C-alpha cells in the first residue's frame, strides 16, 4: 500500500495506474481513527473494485465546534496498518493546506439545499456544506468510479447521493449497512470518549429507535399529531435513560421529508433518526422500518 500526502503524489499514482490498466477504482472517504465500521465499508469496496483508495482527512469545514475538531482522534499509524491488512491500494492523507490552499479567500463551498438544512443541518450550522465540499474535492482528486459510505450517517449519505445527481458527478455512491457492537451500539470514533458508565447506557439509543420503528411498522393509520406524540415519547425515554436528545424524528427514507399523512406508516418506507448528547459526546444513529 502506498501513502499519498499531496496532490503531486496522487497525480503520479493516476499516471502509473493508467499505464498498467486502471480498472475500477473505489473510494472510501474517512476522517481516520478507523474502526470496524470503516473496515466493513473498506471490505465492501475491496469486493467491488480492482483498486481501493481510502482517504483520511479531518475536515475542519464540517466541524461546528472548535473543541470537537481539536479532540477528534488522529491515529494515522494504526490506520495505515489496518488499511494495509485490508488490502487497500492507496491511503490519501492530504494536509489542510493542500485541500484548502490559503489564498486569502474563504474556500469555495458546495451547498445542497433542503437536505443540508434539516435534522443534523438544523443543529450543526455549516456542517453539510463542509461535507459536500470535501467530498466533491475528493471525487475530483481521486476520480473514483465508486464511493462507499456507512449508513450510520444516513442523512450524510442521502445528501451526497443528491449532490452527485444534481451535479452530474460520474461517481456511483453506495451505502453499507451500519455496523454495530454486540450490544447494539453503532461503531463510532466518538464511542471511545465515553466513560465506562456512559458506555454501558449508550446502547439504549438503539433500543429506543427500534421501539419507534416497531410502532411505525404496525401503525394502521397516521396523522401529524400521532407522529409528534410517538417522537415525543421516545425523546422522553432517551432523557430517562440519561441522554440529552437534540432530535428524534420519523422521516421518509427516500428523501428525509416528513411521512405521508394520507397512508398508514406501516405502508411507508421510513427511517427513524436521532442525535443525542451524553457526557459531552454527541452520538447519532438511525433505524429503517423496512429491511427489504
């Protein structure tokens, strides 16, 4: 595996691959601190493409809190070891200066309307502009045929999917199902920041989401008041468990808009999403109501 730290090295790799036969290239964008969730996505990429590139870049544009950016784990040596063992062809680790050259002007940003403004976007101002911008740059630099993302960040995936469609970017994007710890907690780089006591409580987030999904699967009729009631009760359950919920929302899986009110929830393809705080650590998760 080669480690690429700047654009010239990436250009040289493209030239070499072109001479040898490029094949299908898959990209797995990450911010590093690789865990089993990332590794599962990488294994999917390995099975889908002849060449796999993993990017590691802690993107400052998508952090809305300076302290969160500062404390984000950076474990490049261990990440490189894991990527090598997984059969990754190239690890692209650009610097902030290389991704956003300091020319006295703010970086050009990509905005995806509506999807960037709801749920996560409502609580993390500018977050999705940062995500869309860095992913667009990575697509332009790596030029992948395929890019894979974890479904845990469901809104992020739908936003990138919409961005690719809207900008006619010639990269297929695919979501890989959320990978979980044995107790149900979704793998996340933030999990290590929880105390032992908080870590023991954290799986309750998934249990509450499952309960809401079960209600959706069995609801024979629906109206806006009933949806709001289900969401409010679930939020109360999270507070009782020790979380500080920012939102818990039932949305259409296709576009993250609110459910239809002229057909039963049980007949709709929905996703239940939540973001919570515990001990200053922000956790997100989601559960689909359909698995087919």
